[in-house]
C-alpha cells in the first residue's frame, strides 16, 4: 500500500478580490408558516432535518481539521467576461437563498438559520500561467475546498475565478454540505451553464418541471413542522425502529492491540475493472440496479459477521444484514429542483436466511425501496430512538451511513461476463490510501460511478477497526461479487477470511 496522499497545495495568492453583491429585497417580506422573525435584512427559521444532520457531520469533521465541503469546477465559455461571471454568481445567490444563509447558535444551544436579503460574496481572481490553466484551476479548487467553512461566520460558498492572459477560463466553487448535497448541485450547474459555463454533465441531468417553484430552506423547515411533516416523520421513525430491532449489533471499539495511525479516520480508495464487470453482470441477471447490487453485497458482509437470531414468528432462526443508505427525499416537484440538502441516511435491514446472492439482491431492492419511501426524520429523534432500542436489546448499534452511491451522467455497463474476462481484468485493480473528509461512521463506503467505472472510497474509524480491516473488507466485497457474477446460485453469505 502507498502512503496517504499529501494535503493539496495551497493556491497562489489571488491577484485581487472582486465583490459579488446580491440584493433580494423580497426575502424578509415573504411569509412562510413557521418562519422566525424578519428584521428587514434577514429572516430566521429552524434548520431542516437534513441541515441538522449535515451540520453535525460538519462540526465533527472540523474537529479533525477537515471541512466536508463540496467542490465544483466549471470551464467557462469563450468570451465570458469577469463582469458576466459576477452577474451570474449574483443571480445564483438571489435565486437560491440557502447560498446566502448563515447558521446562528445562541448561548442556550438553539440552532437556526438566518437568510440574508443582501450582502456580498468575495470572488478571488487567480491568473494562471500560459498553457497551464487546467492544473492551476485544480490547485485553486483544492485550496478553496480544503479549509473548513464556518457557516456561522461566512457564507456557505467560496468562489474563485481562474484567468489566463486576463481572460476568465474556469470558475471554482466550494459549497458547505450544510447548504447542498449532490442533487442540489443539479440546478446550480444548470444555472451556470445557461449563463457562463460550458456544458456540464450535472447540468444536463437537470429536468425540473416547467413552472415548478423550488422549495427553499425556510419552506422546507415549515413543511417538516407541519402536520403532514410530522406524519412523515412518524412513518420514518417507525421504519427506523423496525430496522434497529433487527439489525446486527455493531462491533465494539477495539482494545489497544495495534498502533493507532494518525489521523484517526483512514480512507482506502479502490478502482477495479473486474469489480465493474461483476457488478454489471449481477445487475444484468437480476434486473436490478448496480446500486442495489452493491448494497446487497454490503448486507451480505454485515450478516456474515454475525450469528443467527430467533425468527420473529418463532419458527426457527434467521440472520439479518443491514446497510444505511443515503435517501435523497426528492420525490415532489418542489423538492426535485431545490437547492438545499435533502439527503439523510436511512436504515435498510434485510433477512438473508436461505437466500442465494441473486435472491438477496431482490430482497435488498424491496427493502431499500421501503427505506427510501420512509425517508428521513429529525436527527435528534432518531438518535433517541436508537439509544432506546440499543438499551432494550442490550447491544451497541451503529446508525451511521454505510453506502453512498453517487452515479454520474454515464451508466455502468450492465452485461454478462465470463471467468476469463474477470481474470484478465483483475490485475488492473488499484488500491491506495488517500485523504478525505471524515464522517461520523465506523465505516462509510462511497461509490462514485461514471464511464470509467466504480471508484470506491472506504472510510474506517481506527478506534473501531484496524486499517487492515478496510483492505479485507474490499477484498471480500469483490470476491463475493465476482463469484455471484459467474454463479446464479452463489450463496448469499460469503466466507470473510
């Protein structure tokens, strides 16, 4: 294994900073049920469920010197001017109020959001050496996204313009996760492509319904506090309780039997053409998505590390596996095009008893659909529920997310494969330790998928697992999927080794 990647180099000092003023005089005058007081320049409201979830993650990451910021880099169309870039960004801030929203904490511990009607974002301008725009822009983006963003003191957005010979070439943006998730960037990219940027895969995925008014953070908070929102929360909590009462107990924090590396959270990155082929082959055979195939593999690994438990109807024993999935909660037109985070982890618990892996994929598809339909809930109520169930069961439960599947604009090939093809592809796998932003999880698997294949990033908390556990985990995941790709009757539960 190679050493962790070094921290990204800081960008050169900008030649200058340009203000991006915004004015949205209607912000304070809008009436939103459940919103707090407005002072003529700003309006306050509670944080949404997802904002509260992401704020807790951001706070935890900051303790490790990380920011949990979301990077985006846009190449600008020829002829784009600095003034045009400023105008496009100003329009973006006016259009999407979460980008001009700060978090307010009072001495009593109450946290809320304050939406500002006016202000200015600072746009840093960097001049790239001739012929080195792309490398320079990536360096600028790394420097922009790495330092934590304190959303109580600044906007949840940083911006930098990269020029060549004085002409704008790239726009680098870093968003706080308290303001956006991956889906929220779809309309952001669509706006920038419409104004100044070249075609972007994320923007091409945008398809908001004509005439739809996207929901803002205050509207979302009010919707969650409404009777319908509380009913939805109750449904999500009932689903979570059912999963918590079935899911396997979590591994207890390990004793000091190995050297603890620093930092505490380590990140194992893997690309594997053989894994791509295997996932696509199982997806082709089962008719389910590659995301469901990966989720089923994680369920199988989770169940394989536990013992059988009595079946609820008393007819024998069964064995459950669990995976926490990121639910986007964007089923309605007003949330589909909303620029605010709507993602939260939801538990997905699956009975593995008597299943081949092919059958487990189908069971996981049904269970994940139920989980996604249940959706998110207030994080504090979920945490209280988890503590209650864990105490009643007398075990430790880990409710942190385990799989974040992030498909891009291109699809993974879904087709049968052969043993020879898998064997030929296996030597091209690349595994290395990298740096990333930590989540509050004993283990967290991100899967980014595009035309190049699946890029896995497995976080391991070394207070719970030694780093070698991550290597064994990804090896077991690939072995299981390669076996399932060639054998429709492959057992659901692998031998972990």
